[in-house]
């Protein structure tokens, strides 16, 4: 009898916890990789909440694209538009990132 109850509990956990964790992983991927429309559709389809708004995802994509294309000053401008405190509090870090990428770009 105890064995049957334990199996029922395990099956219940598998059917409820694991899909939720997988859905969270998928949602994190869609947000971090910058797929805003896919994240919105997935949230509706999987019945999960979107942790950030679609516009925030698009802004992240703009920052990431600017960095990947070597437009660090544009990326810094995008960062400043999203949250001015990041630029004000971490200016030296951003400057060193810019300096490093300029060196890498010219070598």
C-alpha cells in the first residue's frame, strides 16, 4: 500500500513540477535570447506569466545587437535610456569594455 502511495506522489510531482520547470527554462531562453513575440505566445500557450514586458525584451535585443556589431557607444546610449543609474554607477566599467572592444576590433 505504501509503495502505491509513493508512486502516486512521484507521478504527481513529475506531472506538475517538471513541466513547470521546463516551461520556466524555455521562457528564460526566449527572453535572454531576445524573442519577444515568441515569449508572449509561449506564455499564453503554456499558461505561464511573462516575467518582463515585451518592450523590455526588445530593448535587451537592441543593446545586445549594438554590442555584437561593435557599436559600444550606441549600446551605452541604449543602456542609459533603459536605466540611467547603470551608466552613472558603472561608467568606468563601461568605458573599459569600450576600450577593450576597440582594441580587439583594431587587432
